[in-house]
C-alpha cells in the first residue's frame, strides 16, 4: 500500500493540475500527454512529477493523484488534452 504525502508542499502546488492515474499509465505516458503544455522536455516533466509528488520510483498505481507541471490557468488546453 502506498501513499503520497504532500506535507509542506500543498500550498505551492495548488496552482497546478492534478491527474488521476489510470490503469496502464506510467510517468512517461503522462509526460507524453502533457509535456508540451508545460513547455518542458518529457524527461524534465517526469523529474518534476517525481520531485513534487515525492515519488521515489517509476511505479505509479491507478487511483493515485499526482500534480503535473501544467498551471490551472491553462484549463481549456488541459481539459481538451485530457479528454482525447
């Protein structure tokens, strides 16, 4: 059983979108979907997600919520990509 702790980081992450992990998702597949909205490389995207969400491996599980480096101001673009 794993849990993601946001202690001390929740306030600074409030301006970013959260993504719910689905079956078959990986950090790289999430990066593939959203890295262009973050204007960073896929590798930097994965590193950001691991760092900000305190993920210490590449394993993520369905149902987990992770912050991604896409600001909420980009809501229209984000929702458009998330629905594809």
